[in-house]
């Protein structure tokens, strides 16, 4: 019995020693931060979370700082009618579930609208003569600092279009039309910003 108690105490002590190092980072090299600077930097990070892409688009991040990060409440629904309960409707919903997107927070919605306005202004400046093919559209988006690895450019039905997967969200899908249309949306539930093709 004494051995079991001693082994339990030793295991607890080992776990305690292991956990005391969790969550700490050591700076090495010339960029090492002193203790007081480290505390100030840590508290600054804790009070102002910064999405990864906001360094690239600081104007948009600043514009949307006051937008709430909470998800909006779902709308109150009316009592279901008999048509909504039919088996055909439930199968339709199941077969088209792949087209559902994640809900945007107000902050993500604000950033999406700001990116859409920014891109729309440049597309209008370029006009149809400046955007003849996928390469022209990709070059315009790259000039606006949208990296190639988050941009998908395509032609569908004769119209140019694009999809952006922004590092700090949301997704943007644009069609050069006519009419020009850029929509901010959450990622598709099956993953990514590109609309999945086909049904299940």
C-alpha cells in the first residue's frame, strides 16, 4: 500500500514539474525580449487580438475593429407548415447540404464588405477593356495584394470570376457579369471557399 502511495505521489510530482513549463516560450538570439517588455507585449496581444491577414490589410482591420465578433442570433422561425415536413423537402435539403456555408460574424461580414468595395472600385477603373482574360483578373487581384495562393480565377459562361480565401476570413466570390457582383460568405461546410460541384 505504501509503495502505491509513493508511486502515486511520484507521478503527481512528475506531472506537476512537466506542467510548470507549459505555455512558456523562450526567446533566443538578438530579438530576445526583456521580462518587462515581454509582459507588456503579452498584455498588448491579449487585449487586441489581431487576425493573421490584418497586417496586410490594416485599413480594413481598423475599419472593422468595432464590429462585434459574436455570431448573430438565428432568426425566429415560424411554425413549420405541412410542405416543409414532406419527405421530398427533407431529401432536397439533404442533397443540397453541401452548398451550405458557415455563418459570418459581424466582424467578418464587415471585412468582407470592405474587401468587396475595394475590389469593385479597382474592377470599375480597369473596365472591360482591362480585363480580357483570367490572367488580367489575376494580375489585378495580385496588384491589390491578394496572394496567388488564396485566389482562384475562372471563366464561367463567358464571364470572368474569382474566389478569394482570405487568411482572416471571410470568403469572397466575384462575378464580373454583367452585372458585377461580389459576395462575402463563410467557408462551405465541406471545406474551402470554392462552391462544391455536384450533389450527394
